[in-house]
């Protein structure tokens, strides 16, 4: 075992503060990663503050992890010491259930070992995330990160990147498709970049007029201000696909009105409270309301390779780990352009 420095919370009301954790000894299939950077996802904030219920403390958040491999187990095949590597939301799964066999480990029927606020598959050992100096992970859940990408700006690909790439692929986004992205935050800005790279005609649907110029720079072709009801009339029936990344409760019915016949709206954001959906918002036009959860390990690698090929990384604000509590407050005030990334050198 090795000791790692970390930032943790002790309860839903406590701020993040310095903490020490033990990382397991490197097993035959494990790699040890010295964490260079870790992104701050809105899911970190939801879980730190127990907004989804069932949070486990002490909690070391962080599932947008990148760094360098410092040790490998005897049977590790795909990695060597010195390689760049990434870890996302999962560190293990049962590997045998139908979902795992389909490479959809995120839907493992035995329950995923999430990177934090969870346990290893023994259901006893707590998992601790990336707001820490190192991590030990099975190579089967470790991703290769191209040296072509800026490493700090690549960190958010491990959650925000795959979470938006996966539904865009699943719904077969292709040249000329009209895609609406709702909410220009960490997930939203990745959705814009990736959908544009896939050839879609992208419309940013945002409550923030001040983000319009940025949305266009990121690759959006159009902008719709969602605080203005006229936008919903103007864009009614337009979209093949809507990717909804809003973290707070909002009216899905309004956005369903923007779909064409048989279009799909994918929920990615996880507001703490449910929202009613009217049947008439779906039946007139046989519309589809669905959701998506990150992506499997293989698809995450495919996304990282796609981003390396297209030169796609996140727009980040790199901060010392000591500013993490302030970053959470700014994220809640919608004051992030467009992902905070913690510089773990400062830990
Ligand atoms: P974020 O950076 O905070 O972005 C959320 C965006 O939603 C904001 O930038 C804002 O965009 C919009 N928004 C926020 N509050 C709003 C409100 N009250 N009404 C309308 N719009 C509002 O968050 P994120 O890290 O992208 O995460 C977004 C959500 O996705 C979170 O709930 C997170 O837990 C979830 N998530 C899900 C998955 C998954 O696998 N499904 C993975 C990661 C994260 P505008 O200013 O443009 O309106
Ligand atoms: Zn996340
Ligand atoms: Zn499984």
C-alpha cells in the first residue's frame, strides 16, 4: 500500500479539505498513476453535497483523471511506466454480465465500482477519486491518452467528453443532422465541439446571452436564448437530436417541442428533483425522451482517439487544488468557462 495526498469532504455540509488515503499495492493487472490533473464535474458537487442521496463519507471526488504511469503489475499488457493514462467514472465492473459483455460496463448488472463514492467489486473497500496525488487501477479500466493533446485540457474528456460522445454516436449523428445542445457548461461545450466535428449543424440552447460568442467559437452554428419564449416558437420542430445537459430542474416539455417528428431528446443532466412530462409532448410526433450515462471503456477509448484525431480538448480554467471550494461556488453561479481542472502539483 502507498499513502496518497487527497482532498476530501467529511459530510454533505463540510468544505473539501486536505486528507490522506491509502492506495492498494499494485496487483498483477494494475497500473499506478501519478495524477497530474483532475477535472471538476458537476456530478462531484451533486455527490459531495449528497443531492442524489446515499453519499458515503469521507469522500474524495474526481473522475476526470489524467497522469503518468509510475508502476505496472506483472501481467499488464497495454501500458508501461511513463505512459500517459486516464481514468474516468468507473474503476471496475463484474465483466461477465450481458451489459459488460456488450462493453456497456456503465450498466453492469452487478453494479459498477465507481471511481469514488462507491466500493470496489468486493463491496467493502471504498473507492477514492482523482482529487489525489495517485491512484491504482486495473488496466482494463485505464485509458490511453494521446501525447498530441494538452494533458490538462484532456482531463475533462474522461467524463464530459464520453458522456456527450456516447449519445451522439448512439443516435448516429452525421453530416447535416440538426443537433440542439442545451446548457453551455462542462458537458455542453464538449457536446458542441464533438457534434460539430461529426458534421452536425449545431444550435446552442442557453439561458446565458453572454455565452453566445463563445458558443459560436466552440463550433455552434446557431444560438437560441432559452430565457426568451420566442426562441421556442422560432425553433419549434427543428431538431433531429437534443442533448440536454442542464444540472437543475427545468421543463423538458418545452424542449420536446423543438424536436422534429420522431426526433430524440437525451437527458444527460441529473437534477436532484424529478420533472413532470406531459404525454402530449411526446405523442404528437412520436418523439423520444431518453437518457444516457457516460460510456463503456472501449467507447471511451474511441472518444479519446476521435478527440486526438480532431484536436478536441476542453476549454479549461486550471486552478490550484486549494481553490476547489471556491470553484464549486462559481460552478453553482454558472461562472465557469467551461471546466475547472485541478492542478495536482499543488496538492
Ligand atoms: P455545469 O458545467 O455546471 O453546466 C451546467 C449548465 O446547465 C450551465 O452551464 C447552464 O448553462 C445550465 N444551467 C445551470 N443551471 C440552470 C438552471 N437553473 N436552468 C437552466 N439552465 C441551467 O455542469 P456539467 O458538469 O456540465 O454537468 C451537467 C449535468 O450533467 C449535471 O447534473 C451532472 O451531474 C450531469 N452529468 C451526467 C452525466 C451522465 O453520464 N449522464 C455525466 C456527467 C455529468 P447555460 O448558462 O448555457 O444555460
Ligand atoms: Zn462527471
Ligand atoms: Zn457486469
